[in-house]
C-alpha cells in the first residue's frame, strides 16, 4: 500500500493534486524571505531532505507526469510529513491523505517511495 499527502491544487505537469512537500518547501522559503521562519517546520523539512533520496527520474521531461507515493513501511518519514500538515493548513491549504494499492505505472522505486504515472 502507498500513501500520498496532497493539497487541493492541480499540478499542471501531472494533472493530479500537488503533493504536500512542494507546498511546505514554498511556505518555508516565503517565510525565510520575509525574515521569519517556523523552526519546527524547517526542522521537519531538513530531516526529510536528508533522510530519503530525491528521485533522479524527474531529470527526464517525460517523467514529469510522475507523482511520488510513500511506501506504508516508511513510518518515520510519514510521521514527519504528518507533522508538517498543520503548517500547510495554517497557510490556507486543505491536506488530504490518499491511500492506494495501484497508484499508476511505477517509473521509480527505492526503499521508501515510488514515483508513478497516474492512471487516467
């Protein structure tokens, strides 16, 4: 089983709801640019950046339709993602957790996640 956390904004490239991490990184960058930060949010984001690989599959333009799903066994990673939900929601987004056994055609896989082209 796979999990994905999304906001209600459609990603132009994939055609499905945008993932929470892209939004959380944008919130962090905007707050830092304003001269403020949310230490807890930044701590979780830094931990996530250092704890699992960013799929290099996105270097291929054809793969930009792919979306990331966490493996349900990535419990610690998912816990950090869940911890950032309040910060994303405070910025006006509604976060939804998606669960799927068949998220699409898998184009990348590691120990923690997959990237799949969504089923149409």
